[in-house]
C-alpha cells in the first residue's frame, strides 16, 4: 500500500513489515514536523526561489556532532562555516537533528543535548517548517492556519545574508542588501559577471593580475565595502596575504600599486590589509568603516557592475604608477648621475625587490603570465629540480614575497609543442578551478617555445612517496583523510567546475600533501577538457600503466568514469600501502585488486592490513570494509557499473549504503 500521510510523508507500507520506504528519508531544502536530519547527513538549499535543484549552501550534521552551515564549495573547512550548533563535543554517540510533532527543533543522541528552537506558540492552529533558504539562511517558519495567509520566521540561524553568510556572491563578488532584504550581487570596477545569467557565480577580472606593472593602473575607492578579514591576523578565511602596520592611507595605496599580486587594499586604524585574487565573501553595508581601494587599469575604472542600480560613483582617488616611477628615476639620477651603471643597477634591484614582474597577456580568470626571464630568476636558473613526470621537469623557486613555488616545464607536451591557442584555453580553465583539494596555480609562461606553469609549493611531497618510499606507515586516519579529500577534488573537477575536466591521470604521484597531509591534486590543468557538448569523446590512450581504465584499450567512449577507475586503483593502494602490482608478493597477492576481492569474498579483510597492525597502526574495521567496497566498485570493467565521484564521496563518508560488488573482471590496465 502507498499512502500520503497528513504529515506530508509519502510511504510504502508492507502489511507485515510496516513502512518499507518513506519520502521523509530523502531530504530537500525543508524539514517538516516528524522529519529528522540524521547523523552524518546533509540538507541542501535550493538554487533560487524558483529553481528547486540543489543550491549553493549545505546544512551538515557532522560526524563530530556539530550541526554546521557551509557554502557547498567549502564544506568541511573549519573556516568555511558561517553558523554552527557548537555541539562537536558530543561525537561519541550518533546524533540526530529532530523536528518533532510539537514543532520543537533539537539535537538528540541518547538524551536531548541541544535545543535549537522551542515549539510553544499561543493561540490558533499553527503549521511549521524548517527551511534552508537559497540565500543560505536556515530558519523555522510558522503559519497560522486560522487566519494568517503567509509564513513568517520564528527563528533564523543568521539574519544578514551578506555579512553573515559566506560565499553568497562567489569569487570576487560584492553582496548588497536589496530593499526587500534579499542579497544582490555586484562586481567591483575592473570585473564582470562570470555568468551573466547567474550573478551569484561571482566575477572575473577584465584584465590579468599584475596591473601595478602597468603605467595606467589606478586605485578606485569603494565606499562601505570590505572582504573577509580576521582581525589583524592572516588566516585561510581571510583574503589578506599581508598586513602592514603603522601606515598611512597614501602608503597603503602605494604598497598595493607596487605589488603585482595585490588587487585590493583596505585601510583602517593605520593597518593596511593587502588582498589578492580570488577575493571571497565581499559585502557592502553601512557598518563598514574601513577605506577600500581596488586596483584596476584606468580604462576599466568604471563603477561596479550590478544587477540593480549601480553603486554611486565616488571621487576617483587614484595613484598613477607613472608618477611614482618618475619620482624614483629623478631620485636615482640625483644620487648617481655620474654613474649611469650604478643608477641602473639600483633601479633593477628596486624593481625586483618590489616584485614588479613584467607580465604578458593572461587569461580572464586571474592567472599571471610570467616572462621566461622572471621564472628563470625565481628558480635560480632552474637550479633545484624536485621532480619529473610525463610532461617535463619540476623545479623549486621563490617569489619576491618569499613564497615558495613549483615550476613545471611542459617541454614534453607535444612533439612540436602545444598550440598557443590551445594552451591559453587550458590556462583559462585552470584559472576557473579553485578548490582546497587542488594545487593552486599562480600563473604560466607562454613565451616562444617556453611553456611553463607556476604552482604553489606543496611541502610534504607526493602520496606516492608517502605510501611506497618513506619508512613507516601513514596513520589510518590520515589515509582516510587523503582518500576522501582526493575524491572531493575529483568531484569538483567533474561536476562543479565551470567547464567539466577529466583528469585522465589520477595516480599517487599526482596527489600532493600539504603540511597537514591534506591532499591536493596536481596536473589537472593538462587533462583532456570536456565541455558540456563534448562529454563523450574518443581519443588515444592516456594515463599511467596500472591506473588506466579498460576503455582506453577499446574503441568505446571515454567519460569521467576513467577517473573513477584510476581513483579506485589508488584507493586500494592507500588501504594496503602497496602498489597495485607487486611481482615479489606471493602469487595470489601479485595483483592487488584480485587479492582484495578474494579477501572480501572470504571475509578476511584483516589480511590486507596485518603488517600495519603489527606495527601499531590502529585501523577502523568498518571504515576498512567501506573503503574496500568503494575501491572494488570503482574498478569495475563496465564503466556504467562504476559510481559517479559524487556517489564515491557519499560512500566514503558513510552517508549511503554500499552493496557487495561483483568481481572486477578486467586487469588489462595492469599489464
């Protein structure tokens, strides 16, 4: 029997078993009385008031017991959260968010541990709902069935969708409050909407970064505007990369003009906060007391672009780069007019010290285009090689602000080099890719035959080294963190980028580890790009032996499932801390996937981690089984049997059940 209950729950009922399925188990953006958000589950906002697909915000009941609101692209980042219940201390037992029939909303394990709202309302018959709105605000809403004709908020997590909700207007956007208290997004001067149809997707610069290297750069003043800053400190949450103390407004503007990385400065109480792209959590409101300046080319210094009436144009307080240079040249000439060589040397040193790199063209998403000489200088003549791969060698270098960088040469891309147009296209896609589990790229060089990429330097090297070279095992918790983070990064490439990216070479060598062993996927910018109209393409075999999917060896379509396969192979390696092929192992253990499947079939997964446990590694058996199941499903020969990366993430997080997989039949890719 099927029944739609008065509660709104649609159920399938078996006379002997009771409810065998109910709609209340499948959350949208709203909870009704009698419905719950279960431990380690997620509730999504809708995309807009009229678009009911999943939107930009999540309510997550985390494994640690904390109920947290995040922008979707920053889920799990401690500094990405903008509201929480503060109940992380109750993680010993599963916690559920209960919305009971009386209208109370509370967190409960064995006992009630935290009231979110109460259910008491006097007079009349009231209906209630809890909704995560498209603007990121979680609220309980009430409707008086005896007389009222509209819902009104009884409780809200936050009240200001601009200054209190993170990620509202995307990268580089500025959030304003409309007369109806709705968020509206604008772009700063020198920027345009990334998606003209959806202003919440953020803004892109009209010109490349490094504008201070141009004589036409100006500083445009924005009133009552700021981007996130955590006090006087530099944090991952802050847009700041440098804070200058005891400065004047003029000195603050000049410091930004002289710095190729600087795009925005805010000045307040003699503190100068220098910010670089991408800018996050921008907002405009009367309470902002800081003075804000945006650096743009003079021809781009028009008022901000808005989806409503533009911001009032303020006095255009600008600092011309040419004037600064003129004073400098006069000063140098007076100091050393008798020695042109000395003066020229001083000038060169000053330019290098200020980080004024002459940039070529760059893509519109904010990647700097370095000259070959700049990179040669930063790497000390390519002195310190730190790795090599299919595309070329990797060298360590240092920027003028002392930031460490990794420079990848692309001399092996194509026999005759990569076409400039194709190279620039791929750089444009890289510039639109920002995720905590992707290696950040600072810029590139496309000068004559020289094609190089400039990345952040990731301190703990590759996963390949951590698993197979370094002595001792990584902790189980660290490996689970690496596996889950890598899966989230691949999911971002597949489903959340502006243009879908298939990596085509997922392997431990391309997973780098930061100070805290968080994984960062590298080389994603060199993958085959797959646009919306090209999601199924035929191409020659790519990837690395042992990790490539069987379809590379057959005349069948190549899809995102090739990355799922490679991830599955790597996941089994992460579990067992050994390579997928080991010819020195006993015969039945040579091929890792075959051995793992046999251990699963005979209920002997402990054999996979015997050596690890003998060396004191504590392993969660439930997580072990879950990760094995995910790995074996991911390496199925038939691509249609492999889960999507979104499903992989859900399975790894334990939010969905996992059936037993069939045997992974094909081992062509291992040979």
